[in-house]
């Protein structure tokens, strides 16, 4: 048998509770859901709405019993374990399939380079190259030379 809890709630401008984000946790899994209350429970001051009060409201308004939620979570766990047990095989033209062997992953990755030079990493990265202008600047008329082509 699991335990109900409330993670958060949504309240309207009049301090009436509109919805409750609730969880059901058993030994294997956690089920999360949001319940939009059938009516805002405005007859109880918000300050008195403890988690026990909210859980009681959730239990009265959801369609599932603890037993049904436990069965659902057990099924979800069984499906996940089954999916994790599946193995990939590769077909061959002249013989039966063989297991698909994944490429070896390095056991450790090299440490990332720091952003600033340090005693451990004294290398300074070059400054970024400035972007090229998108238009050519106008030439200085004093520096222009006229060239005449002979035919």
C-alpha cells in the first residue's frame, strides 16, 4: 500500500483551491497527477488546508483506489523491466542473427578545458575573429589612381 502526498496547489483570487498536484508513492514507483477539484473548497480557510486535508480531498475525488494505483504502478514497473531486458540483434544473409554489440564507450571522459588559463592549463585560447563588414567602405578619392587601358 502506498502513500498519497500533495506537491503543490493552484488557488484563485478569492483563495479558493482550484487544483491539486498530487503523488501516490509505493515501494516501487511514484504516480503524479493533477486534480481539478469538483468545486473550489472555499468553505475552509486556505490557512487551514494542511496536506492531510488536501490528501483527503484527493482521495474522495479521484477515480482510483490505492489498490488500483498499486496495480498500475506494478504493471508500469514490469513493462519497464521487460523493455530493459530486450536485446538488439543484427541479421545476416548466410547465417542466423547475432547480438548487436555496442561500440565501447570510454570509461572516463577527459576533463573540459577551463574558461580561463590556470596553472593546470596555461594555454590561452585565441581571441575570436571579428566578423567581416557586410559592405565595402567608400574609397578615399585622393588615393584613387586612374588607369587607362590601351586597345
